[in-house]
C-alpha cells in the first residue's frame, strides 16, 4: 500500500494509493499527545533513526527537532550504543496510558 501525504500548512491529508479523498472526514489535526504517541509507537517496534521516525510518523524535520529533545529529557526515549533511539520503560508506560485514555474517550462517543 503506497501512502501519499499532502501537507497544507499544519494540516496533513493522507491519501491511499494516490487517491485523494474529497471528504473532510479523513482530515484532522493531531494533538501533541498524538504526535508523541506516534513517535513512541514507532520506536517500540524497534530502535529507530530520526529519519525512520520522521517518515513513519509523517513529521517534518522541524517537528522532529522539537519533539525528540523533549522525549529524551523526560526519559521517554534513550539512545542506544549504535545511536538509534529506543523507548524506555517510562515511555512504554506513557504509551499504555495514552491507549487507555483514548479508549475511554472513544467509549463516551
């Protein structure tokens, strides 16, 4: 499946197989928590480079430069001996809490 991302300012519209949806229901802003969870989810799969995180999380380099230091300073990410970023136990705990919170919020809809 090939994904195409169209960036409109801070708004990101994702289309699958180069077929852009004309409805606005597929377009949404991501909160800071959503972006942090996306980064943690990617490095949970396996330790990753900044480039891998950037492409998999659909982030710009400036966004990545903003979020990585925050995650490192708060002990949610760590750098391993090979220079890759890996999730810490605190990062895993935060990701689990994020999943629980979004699940509770979705039940209320």
